[in-house]
């Protein structure tokens, strides 16, 4: 399916390691924008569509998930992304909505490319194939020290850690370093927020960094 050029819509992706607080900040930002009269669409990766949610279940909850090779993981993530871009994100941007995505293509660059040690050229090529011409206007990285992120995961009372949350500390350190490296290489697209602050402080810093783009 060909993708139309974006009009007045904005795509903001939120990135960070497990336990960084992305979901909380997306919900807060969505409420803030809705109070300003903006149409807001929130989505997540993998997921965001019926097909994507089924792929998500395979990635994070399948009983044989620990046997999944890095190449399979890469292709599953980008398959879900291709679907949500065409089914949800691109139409919303065409309508002029603000789309808040809990992860996008940078997750694949970091998790599968850097942390899983897959070569950058095929990862970038597959990423580009999945998203077409739909790229974030801004990517917010909520950065937390690895130990804090892991502590937050352990403190969650509702669910057992999923497959991605069960990775070891070395993996998470690579993820954090990968995100910071990306932000340093493309400062015009990335906004790095200290996620070890209170939720209110993170919300304020995020809104301050986004105002020029959204208001």
C-alpha cells in the first residue's frame, strides 16, 4: 500500500529501556493535548492493530520465545510496524492528528541491531521498508539508569516479566547506550529526558521540549 505524504499531523515516538516510564508519559501527554483540542492517537509496538497484537503475543509471551533467533525477532517486530503504519499511523497523520507511539523504528535499531548484534545495514534496510516515508517528527528518549529500570520492573505487581523484560543487565546496558548514541548522532530528532526524576518532573520536561513542535 503506497503511503501518502504527511500533512499537518505529527508523529512523536517514545523510546527507552524497560521500566523507563514511557507509557505513563504518553498517557499524560495525550490528556494534555486533548485538553488543547487536538486529536490524539496513541499506539504501541509491537501491537496497535489486531494483527500487530497477535505478533506481540508471539514475541513476548510464546512458550517457545526463548528459542527465538535474533533475525526472527527483527522480522516480527518490523512486520507489526508495517501494519500499524499503514492501518493506523499514516491515516491519522493525514487527518492532522498527533500520533504518540510507544516505540517505533529506533527500538529495532537499538534492541535488534545493537543489543542483539545484528548488522546495521540489513536492520536499516528492513526498517525503511516497514515504515516507508513515515518518520517521527520527534523522538523522546526517557533515559533511566539500568538498575532503576530493572527495579521498576520487579516492583510491578500486575504481571510477570515478559520475554523482553527478562533480559540480563548487560543487554539493558547495551540498549541504554544504543539510545544515547542515536540521540547524539541525530540531535535534531531526539529529545532526551532524565527518567529518574518524578513523573511530574518528567512530564514537565517533556512538554517543555515538545511545545515548539505542537503549539
